[in-house]
DNA sequence: CGTACCTTTGACGGCTGTCAAAGGAAGTGG
DNA sequence: CCACTTCCTTTGACAGCCGTCAAAGGTACG
C-alpha cells in the first residue's frame, strides 16, 4: 500500500500512535477503494450502521430530515475523514450521508471493527478518540449557533473549514477557496439562503471574503477571527495523556 | 454494594450487557460517593480530564464560556448520568461542569478506566456507546435549534428532559415538574431570559404547561409533542447488533 | 437550446433582542 | 424574627435582525 492509498489507519492514528500489529490488522480488514458520484448516498437515516467509510477524495455531508421535510446539515466531511464512526454504536442511523462532489471512499465493515477492537484495546481507544473529536466539532457549532448572529456564524464556520483543510494540507496559499453553496451554509447554520446571500455580500463589501459561485475565499483571517470569536484550539488536540500506555 | 449505591456500572450497562468480571472490575476501581454542593464545579474548562463522575443524586450541567463572558449550556445531567465521558479522550476540557443542586457523585479515575478497557474490550465498547449516546442528545438539540423557533425549542427541550426522567423513573405521575430556571432555558436554547419568560407565558396560556418559580410542569404532552416535532426515538436505543459478541 | 440550479434584490412583517424598571421569592446575617 | 441582599420573573416600549414571498438573471449541464 502506498501512502496515496486511503486507509482507515490514517484516520485512527491522528490522535494516538498505533502499533505495527494494529496497522496490519486495519489494512487487512479494509475493503478496496470505491468511486462514488456526487449526490449518491452512503446510507439513509434509519439504516443499520454496517459500514464505515474513509473519505479518500471529495466532500460529503451528513444531514437530518425533519417531519416538515426541512433538512439540517450536521457535518461536512473532508478528505481523510472517517464517516460513520459517530453513529457506529447505534442500531439505526439518525442522519443520512450524501456526497457533495464525486469522490472515492474506502469501506470498512463494522463487524471487522469490532473484531479489531477485541484484539487491540489501543484500536478501541483510537476509535473512541476519533468519534469524540468529530463530535466536538458539532458541539462547537452548537456553541457557535447559540451565541452568534448570522455574520459571526458564517465567519466561524468558514474558519472551521479552513483550519480543517489546513490540517490536511489542502489549502491553496494564504487565502483559500471553500467550495460550498450558500444553500449548504444555510442548512448548516439555521439561516435562510436569502439571508446568507445578504450576509456574504456584507462580508465581501467589508473586504473579509471574496465571493464566487459555489465558493468563497477568505481574504482577512485576522478580522474574520475577531468577528467570529474563533479560537482554533479544539481542532488538533492530542489524546488525554492519562489514557496512554 | 447494594443497588442504591451509585455505580459507574449502572451507566455503562445501559447499552450493552456486561459480564460478571466487568462489573467486579468497575466496582473495584470506583471511589466512594462524595457529597457536592450546589454551584460547586467538578472541573473547569482547560483542566486535564482525570476523573469521571457518576451522578447519584442531584442535577448538574456543562457549559462553555465565550470570550465575551457569555455562557452557553451544553448538557443537563440527571441522576444516573455519567459525567465526563464525552471529553475523556481530550487533553483539556472544553466545557466546565457545575452542580445545579446539592448532590452526590461517585468518582472514577480516568487511568482506571484505561486499565479496565485494556482488560475487557466489552468495557471499551460500553464506554464508547455511552459517550456516543450522550453526544446524540447534543446533536439532537443542534437540530432543534437549527430548525425551530423559540416556542418549539422550549417544547422540544422540555420533552427531552421528560423522557430522560421517565427512563430513570423520576417522573411524578402523568405530568411532571422540571426544576429549571428560565435562565437555564435561555442558556440552553440561545434565547434571552426575557423572551423565555414571554414564551413560557404563551405556552401556559395555551394550557400546554404550568409555570412555577424555578420549574415548569407539562400538562399536555400530545399538543406539546406536535408543536416540538418531537420523536422520542433516539433516547433509549440499544447498541448496534453488529457490534455485539 | 432548454432545464435545473445558484444567486441576488426588494418589500414587508414578525420574531426576538435590548434596555429599563419593578416586584416577589429565597437565602443570609444579625 | 427582621433587615438585607441576591436571585428569579414579569412587563413595556422600541429597534433590528432575519424569514417570507416574489421575481429576475446568471451559470452549469445535458
């Protein structure tokens, strides 16, 4: 396996170091990469979680549908993210997952994960850490939505994505392009598309961002961070030292 | 140990059956119950997570403080809840935890948890399931806040607490009393105290709830559920069958 | 070239926040 | 038991953020 090849191990070893045996175990059990098209769904709400996916290429998102038919977006998945770990312990999925772009995923059966964790408590810990980390992003957005107005919410969310892209070295220089529609912004932040459009226009007029179709570009990180009250603390934390060894 | 005595085992075995060995291991490692006063803090944001607590008696909440000094409440803990599992893998706490009432907690050292999980993969799984379940409550409130107005948010939150109390048989008959101040409501739901007061008055005038100082009482579950779009699905899910055995 | 998707703009209304003030209930110290 | 403080709630006036409705134009895609 060359380093280009997507692997669940690269997701799981971000928080805790895995041994040689752990890595081999994961490699054995992972399925071959699979091409997936934009708008295809990895699963629907209500399905039994039976597969995890590592996102090798492309973007995806998870969402919840209310009875009224409205949709709320909960997570944006970027290349390298582990999709499904957050709900793997449930007997039905609360959220569906859909590709935002064409992409490639590497499937990993839940049953294999169980066996892997039985053979290595470090793997179990890595799995838990990965899920907690992912959930922390959601928690942080709840805090964002609870305490900020539209302008700050958008600023905060843009910065969240930026720092996650930076972590995987997917930013293109000082500024960066965020390929999300305004509709996605609205579904993530509890705003209407109309108001997102207005607010992005405001931010652009203030010189904080640049707007394009299906994308925005951050121009002034300094002022945007102040506006959002953003602290990039939580994104790259190492595991609790008391859980090591 | 009699059944009255609080124990981490009762939290962990809610989602997956634990073996005799697992239970003995947990009993051995748990510390003696400890009285805690209202307003005392179990830890502060920034601390290293070194202890879990099972809440034996009383209520508690976790919160995040923004730079501006405003506070957002993330979780309400009820008797039987495991406090700290959500952030146990992080090297610093993102949220502080404070007692809402006088109470009793049973401490459990994180290092002991690590050793317990090394000796039993089932315990590791139980820990993961417990954390995921707790996170799901937060995720559901994000969905709530993203898609509902003040009246529905309040209705949804009241029902969330009700079903959690029902699960631990702490409801007092058909209706029940929810001992939360309006300030707590506002911090949970991203509203002002003033607006919470107004909205509760509206709900009371419609006969859906009864209002008291520091508490409300649900009168009409049927209509309140419709208003909130509430589905009590997610609260009592068993573990993914593919992870068993 | 036609259709679907994405964005923008304006007018209007209402939900919700802000500011201010007041009173009642609970807790505290004397 | 009383005075005092603190906390919790309520009410009113007012402003503004944001949603709704409607229409139009631009861009991608087949």
